[in-house]
C-alpha cells in the first residue's frame, strides 16, 4: 500500500499514550505525513505540552483527550471526543501500556489489574469501537504497539509478557480477517527502547537492560510507521532485535525460557544493596 497523507479533513489518527516516548515519536511520524492527530494520555500538562510542540512543528490539527484508559469511562471519553469533533478515526494507534516486574506471587493485585486493563482491555475495546467504521469506509487501519517480549514467556515479568503476547496474537488474527480489505493492521514489537518505561517498572539495573540492544524511540517509531504504511503485519525494529525474534521462533522453549528467566531476574540497584 502506498504511503500518503490523508486527504479527508474529517479523519483523524488517534494515538494512545501520545504524550511521550514511542507514542509521541509515532505522533511525529503521522504528523509529518500530514495526518491530523488526537493524542490520548492521562496526565494533562505533559499531554498539552506535547500537543503544542507538534502544532508548532507540523501544519496539522492536534486534538487532545485526557483520559484514564484503564476505565470504561476513559475509553468512552475518547469515542465521545471523536464524535463531538465531527471526525472519524482513520488510524488507531494503540500505544499506551505499562509493565510489571518481579515474582508473580508477590505482585500487587491492583497493579496487575490496571496493567491488564490498559495493555489488553483498552486496546481491545478501542479497536472494537473504531474498526467497524474503518471497514465500512474500507480505509484506515490499526497499529498496535507490543514488545519483543510478546514472542516468548517472560519469567519475572510474566503477566506483562503475556499481555503483549495477546497484542501480537490479536493483531495477526485481525490482519488475517481483514486481508481482503484495504485496511492495514500491524503490530510493532520493539526490544529495549530508551524511554522512562523501564525506569518506572523498576528494572533499570536488571541484566537485560545492560546486555540487550536498545533503540531510540524516534527510530523505533520511524520503522514502525514505515512498516505499517507498507502493510507489514509484524514489525520488529532493529537488526539485532529481528535476529532475537528469529531465535525465539526457531529455538525450543526449553532453551529460550530459561535464558529469558536469567535476563529478567530482578537485580537490586545500589541503594537497595546498601
């Protein structure tokens, strides 16, 4: 499919988690291609600052929605904002997500539920809301942001890796369902990305952060955007990450899972060891 800016002034690209990190970098890619944006995030000051920076940098309209996507009310707010603006969603970018690390038996139940609501339920619900309109127009698509971790079980990040496995699976299934339409359905599966994600998850001292290749979010977004516009279903940014994805696919779990366990095992930071 050819990459081209939208010519429909009533269409918009919705990007969840669009105020920072990969989401903001993806917003730049879509804006540079001429797509109007609707950024969704929970924290208003960061969201408004990012939206204003995009308005200054690109000649596109940038809408904002402050919403907690872990709740149905937050997802209702996104849909209501689209309708209130007289718009329809051409592209939906499900980027918002959080992680959870540590032994599963010690995880906080509330944190687990919030993670699954955001990583799984919000993505599923928003896609279900906006996909029928895309099908009716036979135009647009969905870009989901998963993780390389979605390709393998992840001891010490068990529920997080499982949530990203769901994202990969549901994306590939939808892409197959819609193969005879003009819609694009893709999933990006980056490895370690230089954002605040891993810091917030409390794993910045873990082995995998130190030994696995990391990428800049702008580069990840560029590869993801280009792959999406070309109709690729699974997009793994980075040569080394693609090699790791191939190894995960070819090697038996009896080898891959213990190696993953070693990489993800929690390592205390200097303050924790003191």
